[in-house]
C-alpha cells in the first residue's frame, strides 16, 4: 500500500496528465464563415475599443445594415471585474428568461451578473432587427457571459442565424438541458492555447458547449497561456 502522501502526489500527477491529454488535440486552421476567420487579426479586432459600458460590463454592438448582421463583442476583464470572475456561486436566471427549461439551468453567478447588466440592451437590438444575423465574439470574461446571450437568442429565435467565435473562454454553465447543449455546440467555436488555465473550469464543475480549436504548442506552458500576447503568438502559428 502506498503512503497517504504518495497517493496524493500520484493523484495530482494523474490529474495533470489527464488535463494534458484532453488539451493535446491536433491544431488545424479553421474558417467558419467569411466574417469569422480565426486568426490574430480577428482576435486583435475584437479586443479594440472604444467599449460601451453598462454597470461593469464592457461590450460593443455594431450594426452592419448592408449585410444585415448584428455584431456583439464581449470585453475582457477590466477594473473591478475580478470579484465576478471568482464568484463561483451558482444561480438560476429569472424564470421568464428560459421558460421551457423548467428551472434546471444553473449559471456561474459572476458571469450571470455581467450578462444581466446588458441583457435588455442586447435583446432590444435583436428584436429591433429580427431578420439580421447575429455574430458574437469575445475574449476571456467577454467569452463567458456572451455564451448566456447565445442561449437567450436560441430560446427566443430557435431558427435565427447566430454563431460565435470565442477566445480563451471560461465556462458559465453548471446545468444545461441536452437540447440546448446540442444547439450551442452547433453554433459556437472556442479557440484557446493548450495550457490556458482559464479554460479548465470543468474541473470545478462548470461547462461550455461548442467546438474546440486548440492552438499553440503542447509543450509551451509558461508564461501563462491566457495572456493576450501568448494567444496572438499561438494564432500566428496557425
């Protein structure tokens, strides 16, 4: 029998290598549609301001009336956002948000607060232009709360043309019915470096649903791969 200390060390080693195995998938260049090319220029563009701010939530709404597209961009962590990032409590959204889910959805409370601040503005825009497609982009915190917006759009307009490419996402969902898991998986692409620790929230019981595009080198884990410079470097290697 192994001593207790060695058992703990062995368990940690197995956990680390398990995460490594999950993240070590083949990196391939990927193009979703013409307006969503996964590259460093696209990543830089979605991080540029100026940002609109409601509460503490940074966002951009861009209306392309020629192409009939609404672009939503979620801003990264800003001043004062860390409390939301680390608020791992879970809450159910208001009953009228997703009425056919029977109250089973639970969401990371910090990300729920971020989205709650801008929900009315975003849904008003979507209602104002019901025939417009919706394209969502975000990085870090902005790739977390925007997943809740996707769920909102799918609930209100099941057949609407809505797709997202989100960089270095944290996971907002504790529970989500299978029906909506499948819908989000069809519409969402996540892009992140192999060793980006922010993307490992499944260890804490939070999940995301979509296609995963892993970039960068499997052996590169320092400096921290969530840093924008590291994401850009990895995207330039595609």
